[in-house]
């Protein structure tokens, strides 16, 4: 067995990753993606409840104030999550990449400064770095795109993360069991998860994969559609259902409970029918940096 | 639906005038409080040197920047907040958090500390509704996730207690035109959250039937 190196590779250094991680954490906290802004305008145009309309107006005003004052949209700096997509012909030291992401996160926290929202789970001690055991959460995936590395940052707020639900349903519960679980999760979450939300639903897989799918669904851009045709159908049905409940923005009543319900699916075992719900709040923040041989492009 | 301007601290009579659906703007002083603050105060017996009698607390843990506690020096640095920063902190971003986690602290906050107003998002439950009714308190909804806007209503971080719990310290903010806030729960047993929850539960069966999941 031998190792072959070729010249046509994208090399990304740990320093570049560290700088990007720092920049993305701060940027994500301050600038809401265009698809979420459009989502707000769409909800505002269809909302029929007076109080809900005024709540939406305050949220829309806040987006503008955050940009004008270069301030954070929400006080919750969240749990930092980084999704790394590595294309083909990319040369990167994976171990160094993980250290660089943590260094960038800590520097953003100290240098901006940001509230460190991360504590030890047993002692509850806050190291004021936004880092700790297994945090930042880092997911690495490998994709076909040549000479491209994409770093996506998601500061996941706790109000919505506390609205996470998993049930290992059984085959006899059927798809109707899945639907009932999602509707009841939305009711249980009520105003606590800062609606209007993106309700992420995972269907299938194992227990951990199912919850991961729900998180992927909750953090997908608005307007994107589940790649699985059955999942896509479920998105339409559940979006309509959840928005018929009348929970409304902040749980104060109204039509605008969710921007959308997103579904992700994975194959599962013949005896299993798992379903998970993970919620993204209306401050649906994300930022990304894409490295190619031409340079780095920062976006959402 | 009336609008009220309340200068802190408030009296019981001030609070009894508020009804669910009214709006309120607060003036002068606001205290910031969080999970850890209340766990230490009520489960571990810690006492604050602040007088919270008649005051409003907001469920928060702010983003702050350390500054020179000398007021003239901090003013010269053109801080984001004006006024006196004797606390040694100035505001970066201050908003609110989900109140439901702190449900069991409503009564002790009112009984022991004399707090009259709790501000947060998502509402509180029936024990809090009863405490508000019996003791003369209310819950005011501020918009969660609108912290950039709410930070502009805070003029200074005047003082801080229990700062070993930072950012979950007990904060004293100077405020100007803090609001409008929505009266979500009043001192007469009213709760907008209970009303919405009941209406949602009533719609559940029809929603499930339409999904073929009744």
C-alpha cells in the first residue's frame, strides 16, 4: 500500500479555519440569512391576528436594529455548532481543524466579547470560552464537490433546543403516529421555543441519527425541500397542520407558529419507527465560509 | 386595552390596574435574574444586598463588556450605554430567556423579596398565576429574540450582585422607556398563555383528523 499526493488539491490551513470560525460565530449572531428575512415578510403578509402582527413587527424591527447597531440579534449566543463539508481533492489536517474551530470560537467569545453560554453539565462551571467537552459540536461530512471546503456555523439557542422530543414509535403506530407526535410536540413546546419556528422532524434511522436528522431539518434554509419524495409530502401536510393550531408568535396566539416544518428521513429497522423533533427559533441564525482555490466566500 | 407607564418600584395598586392584553412601559430600574441566580437564592439560601421590594425582574443573562468602574473614565470611552457604570460592566446585548424553567421561583421571589413584576418570554404556569393573584403581581411579555432592540432601552448596568455566577449574576439596570411590554398574566387570575393553550387544545382533534391521524 502506498500514499500518493497530487498537485491539484485545495489546501486549507488551521489558521484560515480559526479566523473563519471566529468570524462566522460573530457574523451568525448579528445577520439573519435572507431566506429567514423573507420568511418573516411572508408571515407578516398573511397573519390575521392583531397582537401577532405587532409581535412580528417587533421581530422585524429587531433585525434592522441589529444590523444598524452591529449588535447581536438575540442575547443567547447558543451552543456553537460547526458543520464541515469536505469535497474531493481537499487536503486538511482533520485533528488540527477541530482545534482551530475551538480556538476561533474562544477568540470570538473573548475578543468581541460574547456571553459564554456553555457550562460543565455537572459542576455548572462556566469557563467563559463557549467551549468544553465535545463543544463546539463539530460534524464532518464528505461531499463530491472538488477542491471545496465549506464551514457552516450555527449558534443553537437553548429555548428552542429545550423543545427537543424523541419517540421510538413502533411499526404498528404507522405514519399517523409520526404525525400525531409532531403535532403534540408543537403543542407542548408552545411559546417556550420562541415561535415562529422551523420545526425539524427526523423520521427513521436509529435514536441518535433520528435526532440528528431533526437538527439538520431545523437548520435547513427556508425554501429547501426534503430530498425524499415522501418526506417532502409530509413537510407540506405538517406545515399546514402546525400553523392551524393558533399558537402564534411567542405563543401569544395567531397564525404564524412555524415558518415551515422540515423533514429529513433515514432508512430504519423493520421493527422500528423512530420520530424526533428539534426546533429552530425565529432567530434562525447561520453563517458559512466556502474555501476554494479562488479564495474564501462568506455567506449563509 | 390600556397602555400604562410604570415608574419602578411599583405599588400593589399600580399592579392591580393592569389587565391581560394591556401594554406597559417601565421606567427607571430593572433587575436581571436567571436560573442559577434563583437556585442560589432559594435552594442554597443566598441573600442579595439589593432591595427588590416593588420591583420588576427580567429573566435574562446578558452579554456584557468589562469597563473601568470609574464613571468619568467609562464615559470618555464612548460606551454603548450611557449613565453610570459603577458595576464595571456595560451592555453589549441584553434580551430575555424562556421563563418556564423558572416557574417554581415566582412565589418565593414575591413572598421573600417583594418582587411585583416578572418579565420574560413564553409565560409561566398556574402556580405563578395564583401567586400573582394572591400577592399582587404580574407577568409582562417581552419579545424573545429581539435583544438588539431591547438593549437600546437599557441605559446602564448600575450594579451587580452574586457576580461569581456571571453571566447569571443579579443585575441592576437603569432603563428608559422599557417597552411596550404585553401583560401576559395579571393579578386577577388572567393568563393569555392559558387562554391560547386552551384554544390550541380545542383545535387539536380537528387538526389530527385532517392529517388522518385522529
